[in-house]
């Protein structure tokens, strides 16, 4: 992948299997988000072959969280994604730490962490088998971080996450991809394992 004359990375080869939890690390500007965009088919300006399998249903959480209509309530947003009984919707939202009157809050008044939790709750309705996450714990409060990490730990599918968060990379990830100086190195383990090697 090049930007003009500048090469982000080259001679990169890897395979991510179902159920693996991959963390992508490296300095700012090395191409971590670009690699996610290539895998999702959002960036086609590269040499070689890359992508998610045609059978993969993925959910994406980027660095900027937006909703089409922020005047909706949490409950309205969830029900706009899938028809559910009230009790089913409340049960589902409770897994993401939205309880009782919380569900009547409008999206426009939610904190960044609450928006991440709501987006994740909506994504999980589609039963994805892969989550693609770009700096998922940035700017999260403790409840939002706990809810996100718990959801990822329970998730049986594949996770591909760009992150600088050591705690997240140790708790939720079992394979590290490091991009540095135009190369990609793979480590079979969490962040602590990667740092020791």
C-alpha cells in the first residue's frame, strides 16, 4: 500500500481464521486503519489481494460513532434495527448496561461511551461472525469499557481490532499483528507475550 511515493507496508501476508481475536498495533500513521479499510473493501487502491471471506458477516465500530437520527431514544434505535417484543429489547439492552429509564434517553444526550455500547447492542442484533474495531476503547468511561470487553469475551466469532490499549489487548486478544517500518509481524499471544518477544 502506497500513498504517492510513500510506502505504508509491503510483502504483507497473513490469514485470520474464524474465532481468532487479532489486535493490530504499531505507531500512529503506520497504516493500521488503512489495513482495516482494505480488509472491509473500503480502500481498493492497493497492490495484491486482500479481504474478508464472502461468507463473513461483520460489524464495524470506527473511531467516530454516528447515528442517522440522534433524536431517537435508545429503545427506538434498537427497534429500528429489528422487530422485538418489549421484554426482548429490554433484556438485550441490559446486556449492554442500559436499564429501566435509560432506554428512553435520546441518543443526542448520550456520552461517547454510551454511544459505543448502543452501537454494539445494535450490531449484535445482526449476529455477526466478525467484529472489526478501530480504537474501540478510546474515550470510554469504565462502565462502557467493561461492557465492550465483556461483549468481546463472550463473542464466539472473529475480532480484528486496532488498539493502543494494553489492558484491552491483554484481556481480549490472542494474536498480535505489529505494523512497523513497512512490515507486518505476527505474534501468537496477547500484548504481554508480544512485548516479551
